[in-house]
């Protein structure tokens, strides 16, 4: 005979009996719910796994701290804790753009070496190499000056870096 327990019974087993099977069942049950909340945040794809881990931690916290006498269902209680934590973490995600500001070059000392000779396959690569790597201009500045899109510039920078990796 197959018996399905409700959340209250599972929470009782987790809190009082320290039942690992009940905890595993709750993790499986709320796994998709956590992913749904993460995807509703409208954040970068690379942040999704970190946010999901936060959700798992909040589920564990909710299972340990849930009090049924407060007249709230476990799902609503967990949803409240989860949303608060995810929005808190989202606010603390640094907002930055890759290489848009090149101030990190100031104060850096360089070791003099023989220059590396790289052959560029297009005039675009040559121009981006000179402006970005040699003159240390930002991507926004290069975009305004050359009328190339930022995406074209980033892709060109990536290709140039790949060529440097091969040479080095």
C-alpha cells in the first residue's frame, strides 16, 4: 500500500525524528518550485545555479523553523522566506560591465619583454588591438569612435586574446 504524507507530517518527521528520507522527499518536491522562483528574478543565466543553491538553503531553513501553530501553510511560509532571500541576494549581485572601464591598469608596473608578433586576419582586429590593448581605451569609447557595435568589439577582443594564448 502506498501512503502519501502531507507537508505537516514530513515537517514533523524532519524536526522531531531527523528523518533524512523525509528531508530528501521535501527537496525533490520543492526543487521545481525553487527553479521557478529563480527564473522569475530576471537575472543573468550564470547566476541561476548560485540562486538555486540559496533556494535549497532557504528550504532547509524553512523545514527547521516552520511552526504550524502560526496558521500558515508550509508552502506559503517557504515561498515568503525564499523570495525575501532571493531578492536580497539579487540586490547584492555586483553590476559591472566587462572591460568597460580600464582604470584597473593605473599603477601597474610592467616587465619589459620582447614584443610578441601576432598576425591579424582583418583590419578590424588590428584597429581593436591598437585601441584596446595598446591605447587602453574602453569598449564604449571604441564603439563611439569606430561605429562598431559593442558585441563586435567584444568578439574581436576575444579572438585577439585567443591568438595571444596560442603564441604564449
